[in-house]
C-alpha cells in the first residue's frame, strides 16, 4: 500500500515532490501542474522516468506503470525504448517483465519474487530473450533447457514452468496463436536422475504430543532422541557426543570440526530441557567411556538403530534426522527469526561467511533465544 491518497493528490500545491513508495513520486509545479515520475537504479546508475500527467494517469495506474518500469529495468530493458515499441509484439524479455510485474503482487515469498525473474534472466534471455514471443518455438526452448536439464534438474523444471507461464500470457494477450507444444519438448529431453529423497520428517505440529509419549519411560535411546530434538542436531553428532564437549555451567555444547559435516566447529546453546537430559544421562555415565549416550556394548556410543527403533516401536514412519526439518519448518512458519539464524542453528553452510567472533557473539545469543523458544513449543 502506497503513502499517497486520491484526496492528498487533489489537495497538493506546488512546488513540491510527494513520495508514494517504491520510487514513485508526484511532482507538483509552481503552476499546480501535476505529473508522475518513477526513480529506478540499476548497477549504481539512477534514472528518473516520467509516467505521464496526473490529470490523465490515476494513482492506481501510476503505481502499475512504475511496477512495469522496475521490472523492465531488472530484466535489462530500457523502459523508454520499450515504450516506443508499444503496440507491437513484445520480445520474450519484455513479456517476462510484464508477467513478473502482474504476478509478483500475489506472491508472498519475496525470495520467490526475485528468483522468478532471475532464473529467466540467467537461463533464457541469453538464448531467446530478444526474440518475439510469437516466434518462439519448441526447438528454441528445448535447446535452452538442455543446457541445465541434467546438471540442475530442479532449476530446469522451474525454468520450464516459467517459460510456459510467459508464453501462455502471450496467448492470452493475443501475441501468440497457440501455447508452446510442451509434449514434444518433454519427450525430447533425457530422463533426469531420480530426485534426492528427503528424510521422513514429523510435522512440527505433532512434536509436542510426541514429546509427551517419548518421556513416558526412560532409556538411553530415548534421552538421545530427546536431546537431538531439543538441539536440532544431526543424529550422528548426538550419538558421538562426549562429555568433554559439554559445558553445563555455560550451557554450551561445542562440537569439534572433525565431527561436523561441514568440517567447521559448531557451538550449540543448550536449553534447560537439553541440560536436564544431560543430567539424566550422567546417572548412567561409565568411567570407561567418555560418550554421553552410552550403548550396551562395552561403553561404545549408542547406534543409529537404537534411536530409529524408538520411533518404529511407536508405529511412526519418521526418522531421527527428520526432526531437523520439523525445527526448520516451525521456525519459518511460526516465528520471526531470520532464515540465516535457523540455518546457522542447523549448521548449514551460509553464503557470506561471518567472522568466528561474530558467530560466537551476538548470533549465539540470538540462537539461544531461538532454541529456548523451540523448547517451549516442544513442551506445548
């Protein structure tokens, strides 16, 4: 929703410049003449582009024109040149910009909004971005897709869907006589490798009730599973946990780089529930073993099957590792914590490496709050 209103526009007196949002301005001259302008920036270059007189272009239409200009700029188009072409059949690049401008208001996910146009810009525009939408054929699209079809299968499928969306739009606008013949394209592409199967994860809404059942009896496997859930750690990291990694006073679990998938030390702030689990496990501690969760075989760590069997005996299809997905979905759906923070809690690789001091400092404090809230949710 913009800042300006119809009544405010009528009452405006110049000279002045009123800001509506997203780069859109209302210019009022000394004489009272009013016009629209949108300010855009690309590659550190700023441009002001006129959108018409306010006496002829309504506030709603001005916002739409501003959105079209911004999308054109993002696609590498010159809005002034495109305006001169108005009335003709657009190129695929121009059509994609129009579809993006029309559709992005309905997309909740800002990341999807950006990725939608970026994928076309990267994988389609170099091949047929400047070709008229009326002249794009199945072979042209197929040749663009084959470049990424096997190396980036998921991206390729998304690009294919977005190409179809743009060309279907062109049909609806009367720029094409018929939709793209996708059946022929699909048959001509090689079979993609089978998609990676993700671990079966319990929906996060079911976790609180499951925790109640899990705590109905005591065993080393149940303690290990509860600890894995409350720390969102990988089951292998939990099974291999040793007492010298634990600092109960500071409520920290420091996993050395050698035991981490990303080969980088990972520090996990421990919630009260996780500390309680460790206190229970300490009652079974053996002098001959340094493992936190000791199995029945000569002081060795418990096996992965021990944790899986708990779920299986409850008649559940889920696996211990899947609770990391439960945690991630809970954080994304029900909290305001950033994606970067939850990714850091899961020890995933994050673009733009932070300094170690920063990770141990403020982000560690924020992650402690995150894990405390996760415990509160798990406890119902």
